[in-house]
């Protein structure tokens, strides 16, 4: 059986990515990271998603060198921001690079054929480590820098908008009710951070109801 590692944050995109990988017949091993994020609630979501999908799951605790961003540091998460104009303060330096490097190291231990990541370059906040060029660079690096140089980083959502992602997830039975996308770590999603706004927009355009609860009364669901 082909084997894959899936980077499972607990968010909507990573959940759909796991469902896609599972539908392709991979034996899945999920990795989540506790990196000091304020929205640590996503880790509980990752546990629940992995349990629902019946896949192996590990949470790895890592210490990032500096905390100068809004997800791990003291900066405030921006609300109602115009998305796409600049790299936001929620960008965590080299986060995906660290996650993929860890996954690649583990891939040689378990002889995995692929690393699945829910990176998306259409409806996203503007992070530089969520682009097609970034994924291609990893696969070029693997060819010259890995013993298991047949493993590939796979980003099945990279060219999909959020509505398309949600429709694909719905078709595969993705447990959206277990996901957590909000950058705030409160009981309910805020509805006004980048991640919440993109999620709400996606569900609206997909013609489906978002099953999670929001604090904002203005969240158009």
C-alpha cells in the first residue's frame, strides 16, 4: 500500500486535503504541530478529524526562535482586513518550511511516498509559503537532497478557490463541523479575521452552510 504523511492543522483546508489523500488510497499518517500558536484550539480539531477519518496522528511540539507575528507573539490579529494587498502579520516565518522538513525526515523512517499539505494560492492571506512555486522548489530540492528522493510534496488544493475546496470536501464527506479556522483561540470563531472571512466567503459561494459557530452577528453564513 502507498503511504503518505498529511500535515493536519485542524483547519478546513488540511481536513479536505486529508480526505483527498485518503480517497486516493494512501495509508495516512497525520502530523500536527504545537508551535505556540494562540489558536491552539486547532490542535483539538486535528485530533478529532484524525479520529473521525481513522488515521494515525501525532502532535509535535516545537519551539520557534522568535515570536514577532500575530499568531505566536503579542501582535493583535487584524480584523476586517483587505486581503491580498500585502503579507499579513499573521504570517509565521518559515512555518511551512519547518513543517515540511520535519515531515520529510519522518518520511524516510516510514518510507512514505508523499507529503500532503493544504497549501492554497487562490483564496489565501498572501503567505509566500503557500504558492505553486514554493511547492515545486521543495520537490526540486528533494531530488538532490534526500535518500528517499522519490517522495513528493503534494498540494491538491493549490489552484482551487475556497468554494471549490468546500465543494470537494462535501463530496468526500469531510467533517467540516470538526474543523477550526479562526486565528483567535476563543470558544467561537470570530468571523472577522482573514481565515474566518475566507471560510465564510467560500461557504457562501459554494451554497452551503458553515456548521461551526461564530461570535460576529454580522457573519453572513
